[in-house]
């Protein structure tokens, strides 16, 4: 089963992708995580991505598409994958369709986490991310057992540089202009399932599971 998980910054894509990995054994492909790893390792994609990511802008389509293409080519996905944060523009969505044809896979579900943008700022400002494994926490809604330490791997938790007030504003604005049109795109194709993202993490996951089980 291959899934696209969509939603604005802070909607809970990473949180729900982790649940889907546990439940169905799918592979989590987050373009944000891949870019952050590339940045840490100073690879060519990391160097390019840094300038766009720190201010909350999208990395240009051609680099992003090339990176995803390579990632899909180089990795095995025996039980399928979850695309988190890709596609984010109509151009990326069209390219994904040609990559799917070329590589011989299908997208079985497009899940959109639906939530008002004004609910996202507290989620983003309270988020803490593991430096080692990328697990995501929230100081209030999903705190780690020990403050500042990852439950999964014991790594140190930090606040992402694109969580400054200015960068968050740009990310939300970018979402409205460049990514929201994808909702209509997938609605017209009859592929989208809208899930209420403004409920507890457990209820969001229950709804996602229910939508996948009718497929
Ligand atoms: P990316 O890493 O994809 O960031 P994002 O889309 O902005 O999403 P986030 O990771 O911030 O949020 P999320 O929806 O995963 O929420 P989470 O589960 O963590 O992208 C970063 C950057 O990379 C982009 O700005 C761009 O520069 C670049 N990039 C990436 N992909 C690209 C592409 N395709 N094209 C071009 N550029 C690209 O949850 C957030 C917080 O809320 C957490 O603290 C969590 O614990 C909490 N929370 C989650 N669910 C709930 C709930 N139900 N109730 C209460 N709290 C909750
Ligand atoms: Zn960790």
C-alpha cells in the first residue's frame, strides 16, 4: 500500500506517518527529513536546500523531484510507503505520476489532514524533534518521558530552525499559495480522503485507519 499524506505544516503528518509505520510496516518517506539529513551531511541537496528551508520557502521543484526519484530508485519498499511532504506543488504531483508509471507502482490513497491554519502555530512552537532519529514530540500534547530526551533512542531533542515566528509565517503562506491547490487536484481525480486533523492524535489515527480499511 502506497500513501500520500498531505496537510499544512504542523498538521501532524510526521506523527501519523509514525503510527502508519508501526501499524502496517510501511516505509516513511519524508522529503523534509531527507533534506534535513542531507543538510547535516552537507551533500549537494543539503547545500541547496539550506537556503530555502531556513526561511520557510519550498526547495525548487527540479531538485526536489530529482531527489525523490533517486530515493525511490535506490530503496526497497516491500510493504509500500508513505510520502510525507511530497508532492507539494502541482508540478511535483504530475512528476510523481510519471515516476510511478516508469517504476511500476500506484498510489492507493491520498490522505489530507484538514485543520485551520490558526491552530498550527502552537503546535509548531511547542514541537521538539530528536536530533538522532527525527521523532517528533510536543512539550504539552505529546511530551517525552524525560524532558529533552527522545523516548525512542535517547537522543537530544531540539527546536527546528524553521520554527521561528517569521519562518512559520512564510511556511503557512507558502502552503496556501503552492500546496493547497493540490487538494482540488486530487479531489478532481477522486483520490482524496479528508481527515479532521483538529482532534487528538489517537482520534486522527482512528479515522485514517478506518479510511484505509474501506479501500
Ligand atoms: P517538512 O519537514 O515536510 O515540514 P512541514 O510540512 O512544514 O511539516 P512539519 O514537519 O512541520 O509538520 P507535520 O505535519 O509533520 O507535523 P508533526 O507531526 O511534526 O518540510 C520542511 C521544509 O523542507 C519545507 O519548508 C521546505 O523548505 C522543504 N521541503 C520539504 N518537502 C518539500 C517539497 N516536496 N518541495 C519543496 N520543498 C520541500 O506535528 C507538529 C507538532 O504538533 C508536534 O509537536 C506534534 O507532537 C504535535 N501534534 C501532532 N498531531 C497533533 C494532534 N492531533 N493534537 C495535538 N498536537 C499534535
Ligand atoms: Zn530519537
